[in-house]
């Protein structure tokens, strides 16, 4: 018959094979997880770069808005000054056209 030592050896060899298969599966899963982790890290880096670009665009847009608001304020101030000058000129013309209450000069 088969000796108990031979049975034990066969059992140990079978266990070693099962552990080898389990280890190979674990290693394969680990490699897959590492690949997924690397892919996710790449996607995260892309998203962070896109967020930074959007933030820079937003800052640039905000700066343009502030610049345009400044220009608008300058134009409004110029328009008010122009209107004040026109009013003063119109007032000056109006007062120059009024007849002198003392009558025309004698020459």
C-alpha cells in the first residue's frame, strides 16, 4: 500500500499547488489594482490641470471685466464732463444773446 508519508507528501504538494494558484491570482489582482490606481492618478492629474486652466480663465475673465468696468467708468465720467461743458457753453451763448437792459451801446 501507499505509505502515510507518501500521502502526506502528496497532500502537501497539492496544498502547495493550491497556494501557488492563489498567490498567482493575488499577484494578478494586485497588478490590475496597481494599473487601475495608475490610470486613476492620471485622470486625477488631468482633472486638476483642467481645474487649474478653468481657474486661470476665470481670473482672466474677471480681470477683463474689471478693466471694462474701469473703461466704462472713464467713459461715463468723460460723458458727464462733456455734458457739463456743453451746458456751460449753451448758458454762455444764451446770456450773450440776451438784450442789454440798458439798451444798445451808443456807437
